[in-house]
């Protein structure tokens, strides 16, 4: 067994960041990837031309030559070969665990099924505006280990369930699980296992912020140890929406959400959480508000695309699960023509039916699991099945009434038709732009 060398299993963005970190620390490493030409391999060999590289199917005999494996978030610890290596005493961790062992400044940990990237970005913007040096990354932007290069006052990390699966030493200054809904059920045994992984972000957290409207989250932290947020009126020291409709901490009203550029009540909640987390670091609430007003949203997350023909077009391609789609359609102020479908990841789509019946005028479906969604929704609203995004956009225009919002919020992953959700969202924007040109 090579006790002096880490084996990085899975390259790509995360694996390369692990290699850079270990190289900076003067620690030896080897690379293992099942692809013949893994992305980032040239970058790794530029660090260490003599690095051992395996490009083949996972082999327990190789894995067990090393005392420690650093596995990509895309590789499950339940993979049989990884399990066998663990049973033979090999340590298996991920990049966030390496980060947790090295970081010396406070960490704000943000996880949940939906809203992570928006909240993470907002917290970073607010703290910077308040004068803090902030490292923002993790499951968004820069890999966590790359943040260790710069001098900062604190870190703000977006954390996925895949990352938390291999993390054991993370102690957050402040932590939040935004919500829990079915996601990645093709990877996790059930919703309870998924929720337990999310819950781990609260381990020894100095400030635990919980969603009081989410039963899964409420049960994660004893009430006396938590501060809550929600869209109802808050109690003293908690966060919510006042009886006048303002964002508030207790009786202190600090922001009229109608002035925000980002739309939908789920985004009101995201701003509440971001202010609460920034304040936990010592930032004053007033110092956070400029960043809240300036924030126009992230690409592919409730992104305003166009308005023509009496309709607004919104790109929410990042809605890769049922919960995200529900939040999007329930937050809309007018009837919605919904474009949905893709790779369902084993999700149960039945939860969509009541919301679609209440908020959607026509449902346009495409992608691998279009028929599965159709069966779950039934005859709640008119349904149109199409072959691709161009067909979906054209069908939406035909179906929309004046004033309807036409919303791409797929409730599915994109990998049946696209490289990723960004690729899907860009295709939507391109199709909408072509339609707009043709309508002039």
C-alpha cells in the first residue's frame, strides 16, 4: 500500500483542483479516470509530468494500493469498487473534506435542493459590499480548494449532497439547508438518505438557519438551537415577511420585495436567507441591501429573456428537479405556459399536478421523460408533446394568451438532449430570439 500518495479518482474541474492543491502542499498524488482522455489531464501533467495515471475501468486491486482516495462528486461512494476499497481500510474523501481540514477562516455552508447558487452568490455580494474579503465557490464557480490561494476573511460555499457524502470534518460558522425535495433519486437510496446528507452541514455549526416551512429541515436542528426563516410573519430574532409584505427580522422591516429585480416569492426567501447569513458574520442589515437591490439573478435561474406579443419569456433551465419547478410556477404573478421535461432522475412527478392545475394554462413537454410527466399530471391542463426545444417554443407561443408568462422550468436534468442545463437554457434563449425576430 502506498501510504504517501493520494489517488484522485475522477478528473474534470474538481479533480484538477485537488491535484493543484496537493501539488502546492508538496504531496504526491496519482490520477484514476475511467475515460481514455479525461478532461484536465494536460493541466495535471503540467504540474507533475511523472504523475501516475490510470485510464481504465475501476479496479479494486489498484484502488487498494493507496491509503486514501479523493473521489469526484460524480462518483458515488456506493460504487461497488469504492465500497470494496473502503471495506479494506482505504480512506475515501472528497475535495470539501480536504478543504475543511485546511481552512482557517469562518465558513458559511449553503445546501438544499433549490436556490443554493442564488443564495451563495447573494451572500458573497453582500459581504463584499459590507467590506469583507470573501472566497465564494464549492459547487458553484471556483472549486473550494482553489479558494485557499487568496487571503480572505471568510468562505461562502455552495454544497451539494454529492460533496457532503464524502465530507466529515466540516464545521461551519453558519449553515443553512434551504429546502429538501426529491432530487438525485437515481443516486440516493431514498429521500431520507438525501435529507441526512444535507443535515450534515449543521454539524457543530455556530449559527443554524432553518426553513420553518419545510418539515424535513425543521427536524434537522432542535428548535432552541436554530433561527428560522419563512414567508410568514417572523417571531423575534427570526426572519420572514411582515404583515405589510416587507422582508423583516422580527419586527424590523428592512426591504420591500417589490423593489427587487429578481421575481417570485422563492426569491424573497433567498434574499432573506442571504441577509441572515451575512448578518451572522457581523455585517449590518443596511450594508447588505445594496447588493440585494442590484442582483438581477443568475443565468438560467428565473432569467428574464424577452417580452413580445403580450408575453414574457423566462429561462429557468436550472430547475432540474420537481421542487425547483414548483417554486418557479407558484411564484409567478400571472398564468404560466410551462415548458418541462428531460431526464427525470427517478423523480415522482405527481407533486406537480396540483400546482400545474392552479397556475399553468398549457403544459408543453419534451425530452425522455415527457410522457412520464404527462401521466403524472393527467388532464389537469391541456398538454402538448413536442420533439425538441424549437418545437416547444413554437408550441408555447401558439398556446399562450395575452399576459401569460412562458416559462422554461423543466423539473428534469438535461442530459438526454444537452450537455448540461446551461446548454439547454441557451438553446431556449436562441429559439426565443429567433421567434422574436420573426414576429417583427
